[in-house]
């Protein structure tokens, strides 16, 4: 099938340092430009974001600081990208919420005049979500082949949810799945801990998503100026940040978890202090200082 195009439609995808449009930066952009005559043009560029790439972002897209250290900045390639996208409509997956805002922000930051008012945006994810609804009613029909009666009645909903899970386990129990890093597994098993692991992939440390775990199990901030930094690192350099959060308008689950991390940090710090005292004590000379030792020190360091 060939798309009916009156002008080029540029499908593009962005990899970045994070998902905050105002503070994060593009590290890679790939564009497939579908032409009205059916031909295609592809351009892929890696970009130096001029800021460190957080580890959790690198683990997702596989691009690390050293991979882009010698690549051009967005300001250096902005005009080239703008020309490539000239007279194009834009398309992507979740592009309306992320890729397009991120791209326009980079153009503005680089001082490149990239007009969007006269372009059409096609978000493939929106088509998917609207045509293949992800409601409980749709899931019940899809997995169980039944129509959900009395939808939004609490008892009807939980019974349908139970039946859907049974059908999912039966359907996917031996089905292979591949994550974004290329790791393959069979995660849907008739086992609650396994289902927990598969359905809790966000690795939130609190229930509000303000604190998450990195790949080493360290709690890191998932928002604000310290996003991507471990809580312990921030406590060491800016302990007042803990007090600010505890007094701020944050969920109680966040404050509870943060307090646990703070208490653990303080205990470790105190333990290090006690160990230092012990080390200093152990460093004392075994032989008591006597007159002979003082005379030798005087000869070595004293005035002639």
C-alpha cells in the first residue's frame, strides 16, 4: 500500500537525555521522509547534548557520553535538519506529546526558525490507542470473548479483571517477549512474583514515581534539578534538599521513602565516623613516648 501524500511526510524518532522537554536534550534523531512519489529518504544524526547523559537513559537507548562526545551539537546541525524537513508534515509514535515538542524546543534553543503552524501531525500511537481501546471492557471482549455487563460496577469490574488475568496467563504463558534492550524472556507465568516483576517495570521506589531505582538498586530522584542523581549523592552535597522535600507538597508515600533513605544515610555516615575514630586510635604508636624519643625528634626537626 502507498500513502496518498500531497507533500512529504517525515517520520522521526528522538533519543534523548530524558523526557523533560525544557531541560533534556536530543542525543540522536532519525528521520524517514516518505515522498509523494513513493520514494524514501533517511537521515540519522547523533548529537552532542552538551550535558551528561543519565545512566538510566543510556540503559534504555544504548547511547553513552563517550558515544556523542565528538558529535556536533544541535546548534551546529539545526539548519541542516530544518532544510531536510522543509515542507514536510510530521509523523511518529507518541510524537505529539514528546518528539515534536522536544524537536521544536531544540530548534528554538538553537535560534533556528522552524515553522510548525502549517504542518500536519500524525501520531501513530494515538491511532493505535483510539482504535484498539485499552479499557477493561475492551480487554474482557478481547481475552474472554464476552461483553462486560454493568461496566463500572465494582463487583462486575473486579470479576472481569480476574477472568482477564486468567485468560492472559493461559494465552501468554509460553510466549517469548523482548524488552527494549533486546533481552528475551517468557515473563507471563502462572506465578504471582513473576507477574509482579513484569507489571512493575517502572521500578518506582515510592508509589508516586518521584523516586526510582537505577540498575544497581540505588534510589535516584526522578524529577527536578537533581533528576538522575542518587539520593545519597544529593544528601552529601545539599542536605537541605531533604528538608525542603519533607516540608513541601509531596505525597506521603514519597516522604516516607525519602525519610527511610535519609535515616539509612545518617546511620552509614555515623558508622564511618566511628570507624574513623577507631582507625585514629589504632594509629597511635605502640611504644609510649619517652625522653629518648623526644631527644631524637628534637635532633631531627629542632633548630640547630
